[in-house]
């Protein structure tokens, strides 16, 4: 497998790619959607919500924590997770910058 040459790309391009990778699994999208709906939850709730094994859910949570989009607080033997609003805003802004660069052509044909 080839080596990724991240130094060829801007910091923002690399950050967007890392965020996109975190969003690239449906279980992680489901976790984010659940956290957005509930604004906090414990890991056990996610296991029931997703129907996945505890270890699998923990692995997906770790991926989301690694990019900072979620954060967790320890409450006894449980960890409550929530969306990190600062990081959410950063990632949202980065993706919006890309998406907003395209104006849908009204009369112009594409390819």
C-alpha cells in the first residue's frame, strides 16, 4: 500500500479529510445523530440504540473522540458523551467552505 503524502496538501485539506474519514462509517453517523438528538448519552444507550457490540461501539466512539467531534465525561463507572460544540462548528465551517464554492449553474450544462 502506498504512503499518503499529506504534506502535499494544506492543513485545512488534511483536516477535512480526517473529518470525512470519521464520518465515513454509518455507525459513526448514527452515533453523531443520536448524540445530536439526545445532547448526551451513556455508552450503554448507544449499544442498545445501534444494536452493535459494546467493543464495536467503543471503537467508533474512539474514532470520533480522536478528531474531537465528541467529548466524554466520566460519571462513576459510565462515560457520558456529547457533541463538542467548538469542534462541531470548526468542521461544519470547513465543509461549508467547500460546499459553498459551487454555485449550481442555472442554464449552463456540465460535462
